[in-house]
């Protein structure tokens, strides 16, 4: 009967079964659940972005410190370092390399910030002192390399040991030299990095 069908339809709407997807109490529960999930997801995304921002800030700070070190560096280049390396077979290998010695700010000086500066005259005196050491550097390197094997010199650790040895040797020598500096209290150990721009080892 039409009247019975109308009554059934009215009962369904009252109980929440009609009115489409959002009709009735069940529909509103679904909507609320979706809103809560989206809000939770948004908070998680914000937290991740915040953590990422902190990490990026720390990385930028490190890069800035490195830039200060590089821009304040003064270099001394030593070219044409050639050596003969004895091989187990009775033959010899040839090593040709060059050094770039960076003179820069010490770690303590870097912490003082960009306001800390060293006079150009003092930088020039440090550079001249290292340049005068070139015969000594060549001699010490010859002694060291003559004690190394081809396998040792060709390895990454072998190259790193050369750089560390040169850095330590020059800094030790600078510490013993009395330089007439404008600022006499400056740390004389000025070598911050040693590079091997050329390293050619051939059997």
C-alpha cells in the first residue's frame, strides 16, 4: 500500500538509514573521523618539516664555518715533486705530485666569528716562512716516500698520510720560528689543510 511505503520511508530516515551517504548519525561519524585523521596527518607533516628545518639550519651553519675557513686561507704551492719507487720485481715506479698548503684560521679563531681578522702583513710573513721551508719539505718528503711501498702510496690511506705528515711537519717548524708579527700572540701553527692536486703514480 502507498501509505505503508510512506511510513516505512519515514522510519528509515528517522533511524539514519536514508538521506544519502552523509544522511543520519552514521554519516556524521564518518565526517568527524575523516577530519580527525586529516588533522593528525597535518600535525605529523608539520613536525617532520620542523625537524627538517632544524637539520638544514645546522648544515648551513657548518657550510658557513667551512666557507670562513676557505676564504681566509692563503696558499703555498710546491710543484715538481718527483720520486722513484723501488718495485719487488727489481724495476722502479715513478711518482710525480704537487702540494697545495692552505694557511688559515685556527679552530679557536673560527669560534670568535667573522669579526676576527689577521693583518695581511702577518699572513704574508706566514706564507714567506712556509716558502722558505720548501727545501726542507722536499727533503723530508723524499725520506718518507723512500720508505713506502708502491701499494702503500697508491692507497687512499697512503695519500692521506702524506698530507697529514706535511701538515704536522710545517706546523711544527712554524712553532719554532720566531716571526716578527704585528700580533705576536697569534698561534703560529697556521696550516689547516694540505692537498695533493697532482698525484701521478706509474709502474
